[in-house]
C-alpha cells in the first residue's frame, strides 16, 4: 500500500481543522439560541425595547394616596332595606363591584375639595325624597311621579332605572349659563325639577329618585367624563348591579351597560363618601 504524499497529508489536516471549527461554531450558536429563547431573556429584551411602559405611574390628579384602597370586592346583598342619603346611607354591607368603568383603572379616595357636589349633599341631607320638589307649578309631573312610584314599587332595580331615566329625560336640556349665569353649577333635585338643567343635573336627580325607590346609594355614582365622539364634556349616572354596570344618560332613553359607551372617557366619579379618579390602562 503506497504511503500518502505530502499534499494528501496537508489536505487531511485542513479538513480536520475545518470540521473542528464547524463543530465549535455549532455549539456556540446552540448556546446563544438557548439564552435568547429563555423567559428571562425575553423579558430583558422587552424591557430594553420598551423602557418604562410596564410601570404604572401615579396620574397628575387630585388623589388622596393615603386613602387609596384596592378595587372594591363583589357586592353582598343587604339584610335590610336601604335607607338614608347618598352619603353612604343604606346597608353598610353592600359594596360596589370591581368593574373597570368604561375600561379604565380606578383610584379611590375620600370625598374632598368638591364644593359644588358637597353643596348638593348638604342641602339634600335628610330629605325623604323628591315629592316636595315638584311644587305648585309642576302638578302634572308630580302626579306622573306618584304613578311611577306606585307602578315600580316591586320592580327590579333595572326596571326602576329605566322608568326613572325615561321620566326625567323629559325635562328640556338647559345650560348652567342659561339658568344660573355661570359656566358650571351642580343643581339639587329641587333646582333641576324647577328650572331643568344640564347633564350632571339629570344624573344627580336620577340618583336621588332611585334612592327614593329603594336603590342603595352605595351602588350609584355620578360620573364626569369626556365624549370622544361629540368631543365635549358630559356626565351620566352609573348604576352597579349584581351582574353589570348600567348607564343612565340624558341623551338616550335606553339604559345600557357601560361597555356600550366605550367612547366615554371618565375623569372622575363620586357618591356621598368616595371619589374615584379614572385613568386609561397602560
């Protein structure tokens, strides 16, 4: 058998060297791929590509962070009929559901620094209902209100809400400038029934009307918001039930769930005890 010549030996050595280099590259590529596909590697790349987007910052709004609490737990049925005013009257056991109103994140604080709303609460504190609000010049409406109460005394919460929404939407819309000569005024039900009013005045009056019909005030909020379709500020009443959040709006006779109004962007919502500030989710 002939011995290989010098050229054959050099060619074999080159091939062995190339094979070793190829194997080393393959091992290195496999190690890089494993590190790249690891969960911690993916998270590191996400943070590097989108710095700061995973951090929920405090919004630049008037929030009492010392009073901040987590979203409310699911409701528990009251053991006795609700009573009292919107300042937390009714059953202390009934609490709002943790629905994200219009898809927003909520920050809850104690009610403070809202003189227009606090005036309504103060002036209407201890009132038994709307019956005396109609006065002598609203006799036809007073009779219709009595008929509504009688018809709905055993109705469901949603049936009461629909009846109240249709009833008070009959009042004509009037701006605060037309009625009071100022740009922003929150009217009591007495003032609204006498003079009519704008969007938050409808919401406030409907809230007190539903309270008189036995709806727990802890399950209602007046919501100040922006209408992204009409590009104007607006207000509605949000009603929390066991299964959904319903919206009473002066621009429609229908009472629909809040996910039908996703063009609404709430600024804040209030009842007699708390204020919720709303921000879009990150």
